[in-house]
C-alpha cells in the first residue's frame, strides 16, 4: 500500500507501512495551530446547539459579513466555503478543459483537483527549494497561453513566501497576459494580514483563497473562503452545492475572528518554534527551507530510508514528501507544535543524529 497523500490522520501512515502505532503519537505531519482552538468556542458551544435545527444560510452568513468587515471589503466579493479545499474543487470546475500553471513543490490538491476536471497542467519547478525562488521568466512565458496560475503564499510544503514585489509583478503580468492568478493564503495568518493580497481583488484576475482550519485549529469543522471580484464569486457560488457551509461553522468562524490576542500569541509561538527548530536542524547539518509559516521543510545530510519509519516507531509522525513533485522523499516537513512536543522531537532527533 502506498503512503497517504496528505498529512494528518496518522493511523493511515502506520497502516500503509504495517507498523504498529505506539501508545503516544505526536503528529508533526499536520500544520494546525497547537494553541487552538480559541477558548471562546468552548464558552459559546452550548449556545451553538440551537443552530443544528435550522438550515444554514445559503451564502454562509453570519460569517460572510463578518469576514467582509475583517478585511474591509464588500460581502459580494466573498464566497464562503466548506474549507479552502472546496474552493479548489470549484475552481477546477471553473477552469475545466483549460490550462493551469503550477510551481513545484507545492500543495498536491491543486494538481489533483485540476486533473479531475481535465485541466491541462504546466508543471514548473522552483530553481531553489531552500529560498523558494520562483522561475519568473518561465512563468511569464507560460502565462501568455495559460488561463490560470496557482501560487501558494506562503508555500506548502516549503513555508517560503515570495517577496511582495515579486507577487505584485506577477499580478501586473496577469493583467497583461489575461491569465488569472490564484493566491492560496491558507497559512498567511501566521505571518500578518499585511502580507495578504486581498486588497488586490479589484483586479478581475486575482483570486484569493483562505482557510480557517490552520490558525483557529478547526480542521473538523470545515470553513474557508474565497475573495475575488463579485462576478467570479457569483460564478463559483453557482457551481457550489446549496447550503455548502454548515451553520455551526459559520457561527464559530464569526466568533473567532474577534480574537486578536489569540492570533498574536499564535504568530509569536510559530515564529519562535520555527526559528529554534531551524537552528537545531542546521546545526545537525540539514538543509532547511527559509520558512515564514508555522512549518518547515528539511533534508537530511545523507539519504537514509530508515529515518521516517524509525520516527514512526517512536510515535513521531513527520510529513513524508514522496507525493510532492521535485522533492526526492528525503525532505521532511515538520508542523510547529507545543514547546513540550518540540522538545520531545529535538530529543529524539538528537539521539538519531548521534547514532548515524
Ligand atoms: C496550502 C493549503 N491550502 C489549502 C488547504 C486546505 O485547507 P482547508 O482545511 O481549509 O480545506 C491546505 C490543507 O492542508 C493547505 O495546506
């Protein structure tokens, strides 16, 4: 059986490799904020039960209005979704039979959803995985023929974020070449709203995708959104199932957006743990990406097929990279967890490096 294509759900990794899971498992393969979910959800939970009995709002209210206020944009520019994943499925339908550009390594769902809708994919490669440099000249050349360019900002799995001036240049080029640009900002909350390009949606070529999963630690609830020009929002809304977002998710989403203190703490934690882990891995001779997100990607100094299963047996689940194009399986991604969990990881890594 092959390894699962996504992080999280660690039991599938153990099953696929035939390894018995130990009693204690720490899942570093997913990138959900370890400080969440915010306490406000717990306090309001009983109040939310009444929403089970009513049909949800068809456009995801009250979340849509709340998110519009949060970004200071019109509600007509927002499509509320069942996680960012739903947006990618619907975008693939929008571009059915057309051509899309992907820059690898990147989130595998872009390719998976586009292929399912027979979108022709132009696969380009980052010239430098550590810095996350983009192949700008190649991208521009292909943008003349393609209908859409997908960019993950910051990028999963490298955590790298192109310079603002580079993204701005690509947005301008999108106009010239009549090629849409989809910016997946699922992890931008861990940097700052100032890094977002949501204020650029006036341009009919810019589509922003956001997720509530990572920062607010609510992967089970399923909530995300797309911000774009109103005519694109209408088009995507028509493709979506009716009542695509459950009311509980819409209520919880509206509540947690108020929690500025929670976000600030999460950013500080992510910055600190990522910096510490980067320094630790570099001291062991690993290559480490210049991540700005709440995860990083590293490569062992020497190939070792036993590394990943060794850590699984220790109850430490890293994100393998077998299904990422342009990574050779010797890169591993680590999602930042609590300080205590990061210490356990460092201890086990130290033991490994001493023995190899
Ligand atoms: C880069 C990226 N975009 C989007 C998603 C999907 O997020 P959601 O849980 O909101 O569907 C993920 C999930 O791992 C992701 O890594």
